[in-house]
């Protein structure tokens, strides 16, 4: 989308991504944030994946963890491009709705695991096709 292209032009340096993820964790009232770079490329039989189209996305990876869990509102908000449910809350650093989107500088398929839920973000539906 045009929005993602413009956004990526604003976030040209990779270090900004870590800052944005820390700010998101702060907004979620997390107490701990950890990052891990997994440089490995995992060669998994595509038949063993949820979708065979995920095979090219098995590494390397930046893993970001915090001790907060997404609320239902968080899951709704994360999928909105350039809209934020935080915009009315002046205490939220991420009230502008751009922070998480910065990860598209390093991946086409960011994945979120929170609590017992998994969200695979594929705004262009190039890997995960809408089948419903």
C-alpha cells in the first residue's frame, strides 16, 4: 500500500525499530523487554508448517519479548494502518499509531505471539491469503 511505502521512507534506520517496540511495551505497561537476534535459517519441510507459503520466513529473525499480554483492543488496533486507539491518551507514547509499522523495514511478515494467540500480519495478503 502507499501508506506502507511512505512509512518505510520515514523509518530508514533499523535502530528505530527497537525504540518503537520498547515504546509499545511501555504503553502496554510491560516491566521487562528483551530482544534476541536469531541469525539461523531454519529449513522446515513446508508440509510441516501451518501454511506451506511460510517456508521462506523461517529465519533469520528478530525476536522481541515483553511481559505484557495483548488485550482484545490491542489485537484490533495492531491491524489498523495509521490509526491508533491510543491517540486520545496523552500518556501513551505510541498515540500516533506508527510505531509497530516500523517493523516492515525488516520483514514482510511480522508475527505476534501474545498469551495463547498468534497474529501473522500480512497486509498485502501475499503469503496468507484471505480464504474466508
